[in-house]
C-alpha cells in the first residue's frame, strides 16, 4: 500500500567534542499513529543515514511497511558520515565518534525520538521496538545489554556479535589469501560441490542446501581435494587446503576479551559458492575475493579483508599505514580490550531486560560467511548458562536457517517478525517454530518456497515425502 501521510523530521545531535561529527537522525511521525515506535539498525560501519521508511530485516514483501502500519519509525547514521576517498573506519580515530558508533548514538536517538513523539502526539510511545541486521543486529543486542529499559521488543538478525573476534578472524583469513593460499572462484565452486556431495543429504533431501552443517563438519575434510601426483588443476594445493582449514578453525586470543571471551568460532560448511550482486554470497564475496588480497583494498578484495584490515589499522593500531598482516592482538593488548569493551555485544546477563518484560529474538543464517552464525549460537548458550533455560525461554528465542547467506539468499528467510514481536510483547504469545517464505517479487506475491524456521537447537528435516517447496513437507527435528 501507499505510504500514508507522515511528518519527516531530519535533525542532528551535536557532539560534545567540537572535532567529532554530529549524530544525524530521521524520525517519521505518521498522522495515524498506533502508539508504537520502531527503530531501525544500520549496517557495515554505518556512516549513512537510515531513513526508516522501508521494510525491516526479513520482512515479507506482501505486508505493509511499519510506517504504513502506523509505527513511528526511527533511523540514524550512528554519529559519522562517510566520504569519498576516506576509509570506512577512519571515524574511529575520534573517541566520541567511536563511542557513538559502539552504542551511544542509538540511545541518544531513541531518546530524541521519544521527545518528538511527545511533542507531536502529546504522549510517548506505549511500546518501543528495535530491528536490525548484521551491524544493526549487534546494535539490537547492545540495546538489550546496555540500555535494558529502553526497548520492549528486539529482533537481532545475523548480529556482528563478537565484533573484535570477527575483525581478527577476517584479517587472518585475508592474510591467507595474499599468497599461494588464495582460492580463485573456480576452486571455490569445486570445494562447494565436494561439500554438497558429502553433506547435502544429511537433512533427508538433496536440494543444494547443507541442512546440518554441524554434522557436516565431522564428515567433510578439505584434504580430500588435495592435489596428488602431477595434478595442478581441479584440486587444492597444500597452501589452499590450509587456508580452508584456517577459515573453519577458531581464532584464539591469548587473553580474555570483554565478558571473558577468548576465541572466535570457526565457520561451518555449506553455501561456499553462493553468488549474487552486492554484499551477497559465500567465500568469494566475503572471504576470498576475485584476486589475491593486497593493500590498498580494491574492487577485487573480499569484504573480510576490507572490513578487517581497516579495523586493525584504525580501531586498534590507530595508524592508517599499519600492515594488518603483522597484527598480533597481544601487541595491542590494552587497546584491544578497550575496543572489545565498547563493541562486543557479548554480555550474557540480560536479567534487567527480562525484568522489564523485554523480548529478544535472534536469527542466524547458517551459510553466512560475513559474520559467523556460531558466535550467535555461542552467545545464546551463554545466556542460558547464566540465566537458566527456563528463564531464557521466557524472553529470548534463537532461530537458525540452513542454506541462507548473510543477506538472506540461498534459502527462504521472509517472515513477519514485527508481528511476531508485538504478539509476544503485547499479547503474551511466545513464538515457537515459524515459517519462512520466498515470494514472487511482484503482486500478487505468490509463494515460491517455504520452509520451517526452527527454534534452536532443532534443524529443518525433510519428512521423506511431499512437495519440497512447501513447509508442511518438513519438520523441526533434533540434530
């Protein structure tokens, strides 16, 4: 439906440090207000204003936008503005800009939006929601951990949760791709085919999706593709086998990060050769690139190298000329701990958020090579360990989607999570297993594919009969 009449408020929160950039925001105030607000998260290193007029993460395209439903919607650039020719991470050299990116800007903009609602409607919102994906997912978790009184419901999709670990692991993999360990796209396809041959059928259906990547990790060894004899093509060299093993191995720190974290998990299997346009895809887009990695980063670089090497230079070394291949966390121990305390949304103590009645939904895509879905799974486990399963079940859900990459291609991911959140927060309807769909991109938006969205630790399994394009042909089963 057409977007209804609304007032668009553009503004800025001025910095304390005159050298810091402002926090820009947009608040959309519908004439027909439903008494609620929805704040949108950002992405990457932010630096671009989120206008909050479109659909939130994973939304069904056959449903109206939150603004069309009567929500006040809110977005921000997180307190810095990207500029041509300037590194995405350069803003972090200013301490206030870094703190704003880490957490403060989302809180400040939330408070500004509430004040604007009071001025526009004569009262504040009855319920406040936050939805974000990737960096925006980290922001959602950060709100629950740092500002537990500020939001009633939060959806955190593919969150960049152990931020410090991700940058270190991405840089490590980038270094393997600067020399003989580089995997060109044809060898990525070779690897992906071998993974599918070994693991595709584990979920009961051969459909190009590794439905149980955890079991696959126990069955597949990239050394089976090692070159032998005189073979030099359609096989992996020793250096390439080691590079693959590096990606799938944990990154270990010699000292604890925030909340006692000491490692970043290795990636799982499946979706290695996913392809598409923009920030879509498996190894090539996120980890290996289309040519050997180098500095300065360019159009052939992987995003892990683009993001990780820049984070090492600007967040940790604070030196644009630093060689990321020489990065050892222990050489920058105090600074690594400082950034980890700011950026890593890994605090398992959500008792204050639960006490105020807050509800949290985390969604992980198991073929995500941008950030590691197992970091989110580890975080959920830490919440359960800290608070107990019964208490965790009362306010937090974790869902996983096999075959889906970072932005949701490779498997159906569309679900009306905003309605799911409002039903839980306002009506006490705790979500169980859900259904995700792929829809035709034009009206009447017919359903192309549907699969269950299973609560962790259950995984999607084919029942052995029935249309593989329909959710009813699958079940959520213990792995």
